């Protein structure tokens, strides 16, 4: 009983650093929040949010409502949003009501979705800068150096 030394379990002293998938944060239908939300994971909104949201993935349910700026990798809207949405992937369901601009890499809009605002494709800044070229050498021509327009 006391004479035998026990070997520690194989996991003893080791810290598990493997990333674990977290459970989504759910804002239920009877919950109303005034303020900003920041999460490294997924947020599901079935209630009302008045404030900005920053997360990895956002799902707005049919009865969900967000008033504020949304920044995420993936946004799925089934309810209503009033404000700017900036995401890699944006999906507007047929039940969605979106008022504001969408800045995206990928955008899908189902028939019946309401969208009022501008949609702009998000481009890589380095690609945009690399493709930018000046039209002239930076020297302005004087009016007398310019050729007059010819009318045919």
C-alpha cells in the first residue's frame, strides 16, 4: 500500500493549449442591451442591441435588432440592422431589414430582403496601393502649352 510509488497520469503537469471552440453568446429575445459588445467568438442576437458589436461571427435572429456598427468575419442577418456592417462575409436573409452601408468581401442577398444603403467590396489595401499609378509625372502644363481642342 505505501511501498509502491504511483506514476503520475500522462497528462500530469502538462497544460493543454489546444484551442477549444467556445459556445456562442446568446442575447435572448427578452434581453435589451445598451452598450458595445466585444467577443472573440460567436454572438447570436435574438433581442435588442443599441451599440457597436465586434466579434468573429454574428447571427441576428428574425426578432433580433441591432442599432450600431457591426464588425465581424461572418455576419448573417435574419432580423434588422441599422448601421454600418463591415465583414468578410455578409448574408441577408429574406426576412432581413438592413439600413446602412455594407463593406464586404462576399455578399449574398436573398429575394425579399430589404436593404437601404451602399454596398462596397472590401479590397486588400496593399493590392490597391500597388496598383495605384500616377497619370502624369507630377508636372502641370500651362494653358499656353496645351493644344487647343479640335472640333471635327
